[in-house]
C-alpha cells in the first residue's frame, strides 16, 4: 500500500486526490462520531463509534504513509477539509453554511491556495 501511495502522490494531481480522500475520510469519521453521540442510542450508537474509529484509522494511514512535505501540503489539506466538511454538513445533517462560515471559509481556501502555489 505504501509503494502505491508513494507512486500516486508523486504527481500533483495524485497528491490532490490522496488529500481529497484523506479529508473525506476525516470528515466522515468525525460525522460518524457525531451521529453516535447525538443521533442514536444502543447498538446503533456503538455501530457509529466503531465506523468512526475505522474510518479515522484509514484517514490516518492515507495522510501519513506518503513521504511528502506535509507542512506545505497542509494548506491544501485544510482547504479541502473545510470544503468537504461543508458538503457533509449539508448532505448528512441538512445544515447550510451561514454567511460567516462562507466568508471565513473563503479565507481558508485562499490561504490554502497561497501556501500550495506560492513559489518562494
């Protein structure tokens, strides 16, 4: 698995895809815990927690196995995390982003673009 990820992240598009998958796994894992804590009881609660642990474990592997400069890619990752979190909030929990979230999120995305693409 490590060799495959190394090969995939060797291209900018591959790195983007791996970061997008990692952000999606992190957001989904967190949303599973939220479902377990606030939207279920009994065995369903336990199921959400087990799913959350499993998905967050895969997130940890996907983001830490590739040998990349994570400090530099963190900007892109945080921007992707924000966007994916808003999509999941809308789809899973029917929560629309407020104006402050959209404005702050725009700054997060702009910062991610600066960190990722500013050569200097």
